[in-house]
């Protein structure tokens, strides 16, 4: 099986566009412990930061396959923020909570490992016992077909 790139950046962009197209406010949850994340540390709580990424709150917004970057104001001060895609833990609409939570790299590694194929049936035709076939249909009676009139 060929190795595929992460689908997370594609899903992130799709959810972002869907939320904005529905006139809602997109928020993202970012893992601020990732060393590639550049966010105002004074607003980080429990290793995470929640950011409003609506078009009215951000300028120079760039969302691509490698990550997200934009400028926003914090306490009246303009700040440049950037984060790799894998640091974005969730995206949701502020108004109704619609969105998604992304799996971490560790969770993805656990689920993406190929498992051993499970044998579900006989390995060859010789392994099939003819007496085990109890689901065989009963052949219809031979003879002239008849119809009954029901009043």
C-alpha cells in the first residue's frame, strides 16, 4: 500500500470555507506546545489557545497544506501568528459548535498501521464440506403451473 499524505489540511480548509460560507465565525483550537507554533503565549491555557480566524478578525490570512498564518490584534497590538497544520486540533463555528476535532499524529499512527488479514472463510475449495451447505434452495415442483381464483 502506498503512503498517503495527511488529509487534515484538506479537511481544515473545507471546514473553514463551510463555516464562513454559512455566515458563522470559525474558531480553531491550537496545540501551543508544538515548537513550530507562533502565538501570543500570554493567552495560552493548558497548552492550548483558541483563535477566532474569521475574515473580519484576520488579515494576510494564508491557509495551505503546510499550515496557517495570519495577523490579528491581541490587546490592541498587531501580532503575526503561524502554526503547522498538525498543531491545529479542532475547528468549529462559535455560534453552534459545528465543526470537527482532528486526531493527533500519535492517534493517526496507531490507526494507520496495517493489520494482519483475518481469515474469514475456507482457504481453498477442498476445505469446503458439501454437507455444511444447509442454505441451498429447495427446487420447485415439476409439473403444470396452476392458478387459483380467490373471491
